[in-house]
C-alpha cells in the first residue's frame, strides 16, 4: 500500500464510520478501486482493522469530557453506596433512573447495558462475521436499502421528544439490539443505532450522541482484538502508510462527528436515507446485469 492509497482509505473510513451510510460498503469499493495489496483478502481486511484505530481515537477525543464525566460519576456514586454515604439525589428521572445515581453515572450503565448484545453476538458468531460471505455485494446492497427504509420509518413514527436523561434500561437494550445489525455489511453502525434511538423516541441529536458513545466499547474492542492479527499479516513496509491512514481517518472522523451532530440539530436523516436507497438499488441493478462480481475478496 502506498501513501496515496492510504490517504484515500483514511478519508473513506473517517467519513463513513460515523455518517450513517455504511463504512464497509464504501471501503469495499475504495479497496477495489485503489487495488490495495493487489486485492489480497487477508491484508486488506487487516488494513481496515488497523485504520479503524483512527476513528476510535476520533470518538475518544471528541467525547473526552463526556467520558471523564461519566467515569468520575460512575466511580463516585457507586463508592458512595458502598461506603454508605448519602446518595446524590436528582429530580426529573421520570422513574427510569435509580435515585442514588447521577445522570452521568446512569448513562454509564446504559452504555454498558447497550453494549452487551453486540458483545455476545460478536463473540458467538465471530467466524461467520469475519467470513467471506458477509462481504457479498448482494448482502451489502440489500442492507443499504433495508436500514435506509427502517431509518425512514423511525423518522416517521418516532416522537423525537426524549432526551438522554430520561432514557431507561429498555431504551438501552433497543439501541443495543439495533447495533447488532451493524455486524451485517452495509447496515452501518451509526445508521442502525440512530434508527434504534429514533424508534424509542429520542430526538435526532440525542440519538446520534448516544450512538457515538455506545460505539466506543464496540469499536475499541474490535480494533484491539484485530490489531494483533494484523501485525502478523501486514508487511513491514506497510506501517508507514498505515500510520498516515490512521491519522487521516482520525481527523476526518472527528470532523464527521462534529458535522453530523450539528446537522441533526436542524435536519432529518432524509439525505442519508435517499443516498443509501439509491446506492443500494444501483448496486442491485449492476449485480443483476453482471457488471459487478458479488463476491468481494476481503
């Protein structure tokens, strides 16, 4: 992989990891177009895993203050219970949060609860998820359309009145189960979780914000688990371009988070829905006509 290829893949990863249009679908075509490693499937898969470290860094940096606040409150509130100190009391929970937990500590629990479904499914079906069948373009095109239509339905039926402080266990489970859909190529982690958030009544910005916070355990665990394997697969001369790609994906990913949160304050997800459905239909037509090979070697 040369530096031009590295920059292209970094830009694609940074843009599509957080914008709800599917990073896998776009990285598949970016890797084909740039002919990374001559199409070697193992090395391309390893490269994608390493580049993901940049977007992990982006979400950690962007939400650094939130992460520190959640962590401090989580430790403080639970320590207070263990030491029998008077709990901090808050109003406005509407019965969804234990009175002895602050909103930040409760958000920590919601992230933990919401991360359980993808953790369980990811471990149980690891071999299938990483197998070649899940990179089939028929599946990618179908999931682009399916999640796009479900996102459109969520926009219509969701009340979009709920905020983070009124989320309960059921809400976290629903969004967590939605995140499991992201294990299917073409679904999009952010698209699936934002969809789940809208279905439970979150407003768009809150749905996106919880989506990003919920992604931290999942993408961090996946990136670190795959890094060791990538180290043994990739050639020594690949690490220079890879570092550049990680930096590029981190910078672009940070800007993508900022853009999406700002965009959803005033706009719906319609533009992303239309893009997903059109792209999916075009892919299905090209596959049906035999223009594209459905089996992608990654």
